[in-house]
């Protein structure tokens, strides 16, 4: 028995040691906590990166279950890109279980994509959990705003260039090309959304604030009573009354939210429900960052027409 | 802005001063002149401070990396106006309290961000300039003016000093309270699941947790625990865990040093309040005691770079656990080992498998070896926030050397081979709405006794309600059946061979609590 166990352990050790250098020799192995950050890292890193994401696009990134399979991904990573602002705090548990010193907090293989951004909804007074599962350092859903992409990609570029300084020029070129494409798309999106400036919408979870602000729309309320807390019947009654009073015609929901409930509210308030792409790949046809924003702009515009 | 506030303050002061009728003109003129001088002095002070701040910004900008990134607030050419040009697009609902949030213009960048709102991020975080520290060091020591004197001081300013920029570790408090109802004979025998606390409400565990990074190389975790051992007594405070983890060791290894709940089996490492059932499984209580295996020593882990997850663990400890070991000498230590692996089964299912071993000496110097195997399966359908189904189980096998003196050989020993296991399942069948907060669970226990003959089984259905991630209530019924008379009997007062128990558990979490692993 003891000998058999020893043999198994020895085999694992040898296999592990042999497998140490498996993988693309020149590519930076990057793991991003969300698919948005994966997509943005890919556009900057180009052929020099191999990027994987921990959360799927249609998963709620607030509360991801820490599976050992995530640790396997981080175990092999040279670089970990996190959203920060306490959206993906679960990533710390993944890092602790991955035994990868390259990506522990403070290491050079860490990129906090929120670094240097001016964050919306930073609490200025006391907050506690009577307000629900609040984000105490501000709203973390900045990647949904295409206007934030220049700053996010700048953070990513810095991180990649730290590991491969020789390729900085290439990364900068990739980023510039992406921002050029984003510029063109932004002009299109701005035109599409221009007729709806000032329109009021209801959201399921308060994650569309940056996106709405970018295009001049107003968030009039949330289906959730408080962040992370399911609505009570009283809240829904008030919400429906508010939607009728203010002639609000659109509810934005995420793929992981209770769409049937939103449909019921919409039906009572004579409004529509639009499923938004809460991340790259969250819904069909959103496989790139620009595709995702494109989808969301079209979805909102159609919903408000 | 601050100058304007100063002017307003002066103006208000002027208006609020004593009525002119009570003053002569000369006195008023003198007062006005004094205020004018004070205002000029304040203005000069501000100009001086602003100039110095401007110079500091220039100096810092020249030290930062060149602006590879455009400012976060600046949109690329041809794009929409910057985010900060517009207020956030929220509209407070009618009758609701406005959210306690700042407009974006005063939103602070993260602590590691450059001081200027428009500066681009520079090098890696560890080498980033400690902006806040410099700000303190270089602020000109100007004499306080009226505005500064009017500004709230402690304790109000204390709140402003807290936040993301502070060197604080995470702090959390958990409370776990249990109401225990059972038959009188079980209470008399003190043979319940929580011995001595039958038909009683008690604080099983109130825990203060402190955890965070020590430095770039290590993190620490300290937990103090207050728990009630006997009815009528105040809870006693103990050090539940205090350890550090070295995260940058060579060959991708980690070492955890100090006092810890051992990573032995599936549930030993889980604290009471986090257990997926109300009580520790019978087999663990019988073989490792009420508190489980909590030892002082070191654990080393290695996660080999394989395509699938494998964690190898080895540990060396005192062997303080007096139920299974108790020799308590690091020269003849308790040695533990564990291997754990994990597989995704399609997009929605996942299984974790583990095997553990612990070998140490009992106080009489004879060895005891525990071998364990465990599994955990979860099924989370697409779009669900919680598992629909969780199934887990653990099996433990004991090889304990005990004295078995014979007439010819008084030092003769023999091995007691004993085992036990449990299987647990939990169903959380509703995806959304209020009912999604409920789950139904069931655990079946079967275990032999580590030294006495006989065995017992138990069936434990329960229902859990979690109004939020931080609050949980659980109602449990447990039926235990020991099939060896005398196994659990205090012959003086009663028997607990067959017992029925009802538990009501309430658990809360205040503050920080790390995410739970699979």
C-alpha cells in the first residue's frame, strides 16, 4: 500500500517537473478574471499573448465559485489581469490556491485594470450591508463603457511591457490600431444613441451606469431592491408605479438575472425587457469587445424605439 | 473653491456680527480692517500652497513614466465626451433615499494611482510612488486659517482617513448560535451532539478573523474564537488559528506555518460557522474530537504544472490532538499528507477527489494512523448563481496500536482497525426569487468507535434559509442510533444510545469574509 502511494506521488512529481516548460515559449500566458479584460488583453497583446478568462461571459462576476480548475489556469499564468474595485475579490482565493508567486498581490505579474480610472459611485459617507452587497470602493462595471477602453488598455499595455519590454512598440501599435477601430465604432454608437439622450431606463442590477452615462441615458431605478438582494413585492409595486408615472419603457437585464421577473414587471408597466451582453461572449454574436458594445447599443436603441 | 468658502465665511461673519446700532462706526471700521487683513493673509496662504502644489505635481509628473496611456477621463479623438463630463446617470427613485455616493468629479482614484486625475498608470504597483505619504510630508506647514479651523476634526475626520488607501488588513466577525432540543435522558447522560449543552441555547462560535498580506512575500490569518463549553458558563476565548503563508518559495511551493485547522479530509479545515451542516460529521468527532484536527506546525503544498488540478500537501505538527494522537512532541511529530484533484464534468458539473493520511504517536508512545478518502460533486446549471445539487462524502480508516498485554508478554500490542463515513447531499431547487434562498439537505453518518466496540448511525435532514450571503438560519433534525448498549451511557444518570435532537442554528457574518473554495 505504502509503496503504491509512493509510486503515485513520484510519478506526479516527475510528470510535474517535466511539464514545467510546456506551452508557448515566447508567448505571455495571461489570465483575466473576466472575458472583457481577456478581449482587451488580446487586442493589445496580439500574437505575443495567450489569454484565458476565469469567468464566462454569461456568469455573474460578483460571486464566482472558486473551483480548482480556475487555479490550474492561474497556476500557469505569467500575468493576471483583474477588474479590481472588489468585483473579483474571489480571484485572491484562486491565486492562493494556485501556488504561483508570479501573480500574488504586489508581484509584477499583476494588472489591476481599474488603476487610475476615475470611478463612479464612490461612497462618501458610511456604507454597510443594510444597503445590500454594496461596492464600498465604487461601481466596478467600468468595462461596459467603451470610453474607458483607452485607459484599461493602457494599464494592460504597461503590464505586458513589464514582462516583454522588447515588444512594447508592438503592443502600442496593436493598441493604437484597436483604438482606431473603437473610434470609428464610437462615432457610429454616438449617432445611434443620440435620439435617446435623456431617456430613462430601469436596470436589473446597477451595472450599466458607465454605459448609460457614456450615451447620456438615465438610470431611473433597479429591479433589485438593493444590490444582491431579491426584490420584495412592495418594491416591485413601487417600481411599476414609477415606470408608469415616468413613462419608462425599457428594463435592461443581464443573462444571469431573473428575466421572467423582469418580464412580469415590464408587462405590468407596459415596457420591454432587453437582455444585455454583460460581458464579451455573454450572448450570441458578442465575441469581441467592439461586438459586445455594438450589441448593447443596438439592443438599447431597439428597446427605446 | 476653498477661497470662495473662506470669503463666504467672512461674509457670513460680517452679517452675523453684532448689530451696527450697538457699535460705533470706528469700532466697525476697525473690525472690518482686521477681517480684510485676515482675508488677505488667508489668500496669500492659499496662493502659496497652490503654487507649491503645482510645483509638486510637475515634479511628480516628470518622475512618472511618460503618458503611454491617455487619461482615463479623456476620450479618444472623435469619441463621446469623457465620462466625467457628465454626472452619473442615476436618478433617485421617488421617495427613496439618495445613494450615499459621490459624483464622479470627486471620485478618488485607487491608492496606487498617480496623484493627478489625468495621469497614466506607471510601473508595477510595488514601485509606485507612495503619493499619500509624500502629500503628508510635503504639505506646507501654513498657520491654520478660518476655513481650516471650521473644518470638522476627529472623530469626524477619522472616517475620511479610512478607506482603500489605508494599510488595513481585512477584519470579519462571525457569530454562530445554536438552540438544542432533545430528550431528558440524553441531557442527563450529556450524550448529545453537543455534550453538556442539551436543551440549551448557546454561542457555539463567535469568531474574530483578521487576515491580509504581511508583505509582498507572505499573508497571515489570525482567528480568535469565543465558544461556550458548558451550560451557564461564559464563553471562553481561545486562539483558533494564527498562521502565515509564505507565497514566494522556490519551485512553486507554499508553506503555511503556525497554528491551523489541518487540511486533512474534506471538512476538517472548515470552521464551524461555514460547515454545510450544523454539526461536524460523527466520524470526525469520534476519531478527531469535537474540535477536529487543529495543530501547531507547518504545511507545505505544491501544485504541479499539470493540465488538471492536483495539490500535494505534506505537514509536520506537534501532535497535540489528544483524541487521536496527543504525544505533543515535535521530535516525534504528527505527519500529515494529502493529495487533492479536481475535474470539470461538462460545463455544469465538477468533482473534487481527495485522499489524506495522518500518522502520529499517542501519549503512550504507540502509533495511530488515519487514512481518509473524500469526494465532492456540484452541479450548477447554466445561469444559476448557486449549485442545484451538491453531494459530498468522506471515509476514514483508523489503524491504532493499543496495548494488549498477555500473561507471557505484558508489552504486547495490537492494531484496532476502525472506520466510519458520511454522505451528504443538498438540493437548492429554485433558481430565482425568495424560494431560491432555501435549500434542503440530508446527511447520513455511520461510524465505529475508535477504541470501544460497536458503532452508530445517524440520519440528519435539514432545511436552510439564507436571506443574504451574510445571514443564515438552519433547522435540523438528527436521529442517532448506537447499536452497542453501553457505548454512550453514563450509567449513573441516563442513556444516550438512541437520541433525537432538533437544532436551530443562526449564523451571521459581519465585515470581510473570504470567498469559499469549491
